[in-house]
């Protein structure tokens, strides 16, 4: 049962999976670890395609959504998970997460797609209809989730000819949706229609998570990332030219087999050139059954940790500088609830996905303007 979950609280933020994952409930759990959602209060079998509801989430008509999700739809397979819905859940901590998504491109360090199978895109009408229902229930922000999210739609050809930029425009047109985010895109698939949609659609946030993994072209080649340092930097240049106030996050791995001091120096150079607002940093660890686990020139653990410390120092310094530049500005904040560090304050997120703790009076789900008074590398504070 739903326990003490309130019966009609506005649910301002949800996540919609557009590239469904595999057909087993443990895989659903792995995906949810991305958002650190724990102590599930409602859960059912994959066969019923139930929605999982989380603590602190507002009231949701689970039975109605279950009925919607189990209706036959063209090209929907029996193992499709449909939508994962979460409210006010903490952001993920990638250095602790263990999860996987379906992916068509084979990487040296992951065992997919052999384990999960090929990507399957949900149909655009299905996604927009779900977002429309959620908006009618009071949802203000949606995150479109898939891996790789910006390859959505390509497997629908020839029956449906579309691409991810068109989906962003379709969701942007839904009344009541104030913010749209998506994760995670692959640099190789980040094409001009998506950039144009981000720049032109009112609801699409000025924020993108753009995994780098390494700043060394040689390491990227060994990872089979299909782009090099120069191509990545050209993409960043195009994004920032189209969206001047863009906030960029990234993922970076240190200690990939064969990574030299020079390779790592190239990573630091890219971090300093791009100036990310946030970065999830990882130490490479071999995964059984992957090509990378058997590569020569494995990097010693002590070297990996030294490099991680250097990288984190640079990332945090730059993030602190970028947040400090916000001091004195007025930011639109979507209220999520009380601050987790000071019960007298409220918390919410900017369109650039930065947490703000602020004084004031507002309900979860409201959009408020906050004047920024101080900043750290990870948060802003204001009133």
C-alpha cells in the first residue's frame, strides 16, 4: 500500500523512459538506482507493467496508469517497462551506481548490447500522450530517459520517420509542462535538429549532460567511443553558440587500460577548456566479460586514485567559479520541498540543474524567482 503518502499532493517532477530497458524487474531496480530511490512503497511484477511509486512522492492513481500501460500498443513488447515515475528524488551519485541500459553501440568496457538486446523506441504518440496525462495531474517537469536518448526514433523507420529533436518539440507543446530534461545523450548522436530544438523550445532546459569519458583521443579510440577530442570540442562549441547560457555536465573515467600521464593531462585540458558545471568522475574497474578487462597495460590502483583526486580538484574549482558567477542574478527555481540541510529553508533547482537553498514561502511544484546571494561548487543560496 501507499502508507502515509498524501492523497492529492501535486507531483511536480517525473521521469519518462523513452528507450525501454530489459524485461526483468532487477533491471528496473538498477535503473532506479540512478536516482537513488529507495524503500519502494508500491511495487508489482513486470508482467503487469506496474509503475513503481516512491516515498515522498505525491499521490498517484497507480491502478489507472497500470491500465493505460497494459493496453496493447503497436510495437510494444511484453517486456517493456513503460514509464518510471519519480518525485523529488535525490540526484544520482554515479560513483556509487551500478546499472546498465540497452545500447546498440558496443563499448570496450561494457557487456551490452549482448546482454540486453537492441534498443527499442517507444512510439512518439505514446510518449506525448503519457506526458499529457501527467501534466493534467500537475506535473511541471519531465525527464526523457534512454540510452542513448538522442538515438530515439531511428528504429521506428520506415513506419514512423522522426528523430529526438521532433520529440522534444512534441513534449514542449504539451500544456502545463514547464521544464524538459533528457539523459543521457551520446556525443556521436547529438545532431543539429536536437540542438535547434533545445535552443528554440521554451520548456527545454538550458542544460545537457554530455559524457566525455576521456580527453585523450587515443583512450577514446580504445574505449570505442566513435568520437575523438576534436569532434567533442566542436560539438561543445556548437551547443554553446546556439544556447549561450548552457550548463554542461559530464562523465569522466580515469585509469582506463593504457592511459598514460599524457593521456590524463589531455583530460584535464578538456575539462579546463569546456569548464563543466558538474562532472561525475569514475575510477575504471574491470568488468568480467568485457574487452577492457583483458587489455594490457592496466593502470595501478594508486595511480588511478591520484589522478581522480587531481581531476576532482579541477572540476570542483571550475564548478565553484561558474556558480560564483551567478551571485547577484535572479534564477527561476522549481521548488522541491524543504532543504535537507536547514529546515528553515526551501530547496529547488534552476533550469541549469543546480540545487538552490533559499528563504521564502512556497509549495513544492511552484516556480519562484530567487536572488542568488552565495555559492559553492555544488549549490547556490538565496532569497
